């Protein structure tokens, strides 16, 4: 398995999270999969906003968030 994408509602906001196996880091899979998921989400649902969840200690995830246009709204999850 390369990774997992999770969409969940929490406190009236849709959140997206992603886990990726270490052997696949730095190969563009995360950006491609999350981009496709977000395109699908906005095209086939009435969702108007999504928040990205980021785990602490994962430096690549905040860079993906910045590169994908997600603003920094809150601290990372423990």
C-alpha cells in the first residue's frame, strides 16, 4: 500500500488527511492523490471548503499543505 486518504467531518468542517508509507516519500504520490481527491470532491459534492490535518513530526506534510494552497489555521495534531 502506498498510502491512505481520509476525509472526515469534525466540528462542521470537512478535513482531509493522508498517511503515506515511508518508501514512497518524495515521489509525488501524495500531491497527485490529494489533488485528484480534492478535484473529485469539489466537482461531485456541494463541499465549499476543506481543512488539511497535519501530524506533528512530519515535515513533508506542512510543505505539501503550503504548496497546495492550504492556509495555516491551527496547530498540528498530536
